């Protein structure tokens, strides 16, 4: 399934008013247990979308190969010394 593909599924509300999202509906937005969803009511429609995580979470690990052989503590120490 490509990003942006429209998929309609029928799901059932259980007696506790909970729903189970089918696996194929969780894959594209990469939903995992514990993730939060925002729900919006638009007339008679309910729209679910993943709640954005903080930017730090999204950037974690970005360009990690650049820092592979660098001691982060030593790098920061040297940078701070250069400010003086």
C-alpha cells in the first residue's frame, strides 16, 4: 500500500466503546501500541490521525553515521573551550 492510498474498512465498536484498528490500517502511519491518535469530528465523520511526536523524537538518530567514531562528551568539551 502506498502512502496516501485510500482504504476503507469496517470495524466494530465493542461494549467498552473501544475499536481495534486492523493491521493494514496501522502499517502506513507506522502506529504502535502506546501511540496517541487525535480524533476529530467533522459532521457525521470521525477522523483519526497520529498525534505528532516532538521534533527531538523525529530527529533522533539523524545522520548518526557522521558521529560514529566521535566521543560526544569530548567533542562538546572541545567546542566549549573554543568559545573562550
